[in-house]
C-alpha cells in the first residue's frame, strides 16, 4: 500500500487548539495532527483480535514461508496468472 496524502480544512479555533496542544509536545500543528492519527492507527491495530491458527494451517503456512524464502514463489498480478502455472 502506498502512502496517501490527506488535506483537511480547519477553523482558526481548531488550529489554535491544536497548536496549543502540539506545543506541549514540541510539535507544530501539522506534526501534531500526524501524531494524533498515527497514535489512533496503532491503538486500532493493537486492539485487533489475534486469532490462533489450527495446527494443520500453521504447518502449511510455515512450509509456504520457507518455500517463498528459498525463492520458490511467483508473483501473480491477477487471477488469470493461475492459468500459466
């Protein structure tokens, strides 16, 4: 996934409030907004439930990763590439 640029419009009051909060951490408004978004994203990831694999799937996954690391995998750009295997 590539980085995505986001543009927002803030009221002067919002800029003032964010500037005040950002200065307490040594950030300007832009850096503080990025900090808030990054923190929220990481909090979301940490709260995502982790589901354990069954032993058969885990064994197959480990084998597939080992084969990939040995260079035995091929990149596919679409489902049509399955026909050429």
